[in-house]
């Protein structure tokens, strides 16, 4: 059976900034890719209305997923309406059961934006509930029994909301992949102007390179990198399971502090 990985993030373009390098490398290792943003990106414009913005961003996200051969999963709610509630949890769990991922890549549990943290919580609990027959999901989906390892990406600027530096457990070398990440991000054409105006990010594409460069510097080995921390194994997988490190052994550095 083909192994699969689910990237589950908050908004269109979050996967490109934080997770796409690992996705690209896992594809090379034979994994089936699944790409999912929970929110529709409707608040990501100073020019177009909510409905128009959501429609534009949906097309951009679909194009980004298609560019790497990933299966695209439709968003569930609007921006800033991502809450840890029963309705969303039932939907998230249903998709996780349908995919049966061995690996889930999601946001840091503590990050600068609430949508990111809520998606991390939904992803974790959805994975935990994959095998619980008494938890009803929407739409109905049979329970699954596979082991799944959840990995949290780095928070924005590698710091928690109070500015404390967060160090990864695993560094994934993206030096040979960063320009492919940039190509994916370029699919999100509507976001350059929005982020320049709302967050002063300067060059949209260069911001991605800068983020991978920062994680690379933390590794003290790679020029560009992504960082990940494993969620505690209990209820998900065996204690020693680390499929991301195993699949990407040639490009992974383990932080000796863990």
C-alpha cells in the first residue's frame, strides 16, 4: 500500500512557507501527497470582497497542489472562523480517516496567529480519533487503525507568541528544494500585494527564502531548511516511530538537544 502524508494548514500559502519542502522530498521517497487548508483565505485582500477573494485563493491553492502532484482537499470555513469545535473536528477526522496518513504535517501548537494554533489542535485530535468508532464524523467514514506520526512545523520567525526561540527536533534540508517551494508560492499571486500592505513582508517570494535560510542557520549545517517537532506518540504511534526522519534520512539532521 502506498504511504501517504497529509499537510494540513490554516490558510492558502501556509503549506508553501512551512511544509512544502518536506512534501517534495517525501514525494521523491514514494509518498502520496495530500494538501489541505482549513480556511478559505477570504480575508486575504484589501481590494476584493470575501466571496471573490475566497474564489481567487481557491484557484491559487488548487494550482499549487497540482504543481507537485498532490491531492487537493477543499477548505471547511472562512478565515478567522477556525475554532476547535465539534463540527470542524468531525469534518477533519473524516478526511483523516479517508486518507489513512502515516505522516501528518501541521502548524506549531503555539504560533503568532490563532488560526494556526486551532488547526494544529484539530489535526492532532482528528488523528487521535481516527480509530474511535463511537466518535461520529461528517461525512461518515470507517475507522482506521494505522499508526500516524504528527509533526509540527516551526512557528513564524521560529518564535512562540511571546518571542521565545523555538528549536526544531528535526531539520530537513531544503537547499535543493527551496526554489521549487518558491514556484509553488508563486501560484498564490493575489497574496503578494496583500501581505506587503497588511504585514510589511516586502518581497513575498523572498520571504520564503528568508524563512528557510533562518532555519538553515539554526541547523548550523544546511543553507536552507525546514524544522519539525514530533507530537508525543501516545495514542498515535509507537514511541520510536519517526517516519519523516526515516524516509528523508539523507537530508535530515536531528537536534542533539532532544
